[in-house]
C-alpha cells in the first residue's frame, strides 16, 4: 500500500506546473511552484539518482516565492546530455544554460542538495550569476578520501560491474529492490514509523528513474570525484549552508571547514537528522530559506 505523503495537503495547496525546455540539445523537464510573478525566484538542483520529487516537501512549505525545480539531465523525465559527459563540467554548463534559457541569470537564487550542491557550486565558479546561494546537505569533502572512502570505492565497483554486464543482468542490479532499500536505510534517521515508510517509498519510486547505465555511472563518478570545497573560494555571494549532525556523507568537521572557505557564508546544522533534511526536516529548512532570502513565508501546518 502506497503511504500517504505527510506533506500532501501542503503540496495540494501549491500545485506544480510542468514545462519542458531544450537545453544544449536535449530536453529538460521542470516544475514550477508558487506565483509566476513573484519577485523572488528560486531554482533547485536535486541530488544523485533523485529527481524533482525529492525537493517537493521543501517546496510544499514555501509560499510567495516562484520555485523552479528541474530533473537534471539523465534523471527523472529529462533526457541525458547530448554529446557531453555527465561530469561536473557538463552539469555545470547545463545549469548555466538552463538558467540563462529562462532569462533568470543574475536574478534567480540557486539551491543545490547533495550532488546538486557540487553542480551549483561549479556553475557559479564557471560564471553563473546569482544574488545568493543555498546548499542543503552540501558535499563538503571528497568521498573517496573521507570516512566513507572504502564504501564509495565498493559502490563504484558495483556500478562499473553493473554497466559491464549484459543489459539483462546489469540493469536490474542497479534498480534492485534490496539495493535501494539498503541505501535508504543507511540514510534515514527519523524514528517516526510513518515518515520512515514514506521516505523508503520515495526512494523506491524515484531512485531508479535514470536514463541509462552509462550516464548513471558518469554521474556517480562525478559525485564521488568532486566536492563543494573545490569551488568555494571562487564564490563570493552570500551563501547559506544547511547541514546535519548525523550526515554520514559530510561529517560535521568537514562542514565546518567548508564554511570557512566561502567569502560570505553561514552554517546551520540540524541535530537528529542525516543526509535527508529535505525529507525529514523540510519545514525547518524552509524556515531557514525564507529567513535567508528575506522573502516569502512558510505555510501554516496542516492539522
């Protein structure tokens, strides 16, 4: 039985508008929330193997801001990049072209979650203009050399093996129910049974909506081969870092070091949550975002 979203009523009050745009020769699907004519525009970039659904819970809590949430190339409904590798440079170029294509360069605030935090940081370093930057669960240090380095190498080997095997064997390995559930169990920290069921359902529903094995492996290699610290010193705009005390991917010392690398940043660390702030603590994240932007409001809780 499909668990009901704990944020469903809030989402129903701000329905999404679906659009498609050509970016660098391939189609990018995106969803908009909030008023079309809002003065403040926020562009979201989701994490690895997710799609726009992952950040919907945060969108559900924000009112009065125009939010644009694309599926990044090769994930969700969006096509893979055309003639380009799915590396950080490719994704950064896509994001810059996407924002410019919507005539928002220089005006839209950019938010990245997890892998998206690397993409948006690289895009700013290569010339994307934004008045402010928000990074949720930022990847603060290299995955291959951090505390989860061995696990990252094993996961890389698994992805490489799944791509090398015949499609009939390799493809099901990547979307295997058990593989997705193990990942979900490693990430989820809430003890609320209903919220845990919903988070697991979200991962099973959207974690395997990728285009093909080649683009997936390229994106995974990009996610473990780069981190935000590589670009932070080149970013001068006010930056909000929303981290977590129990994040297994970015330990607190790495988050604190990342904070010092930005010219103008503030670091907020949530207790009792890990790498799934967007699922487990979306209201608190929305409150920080609204306060940081000095725009919009946070929706009243539903009964």
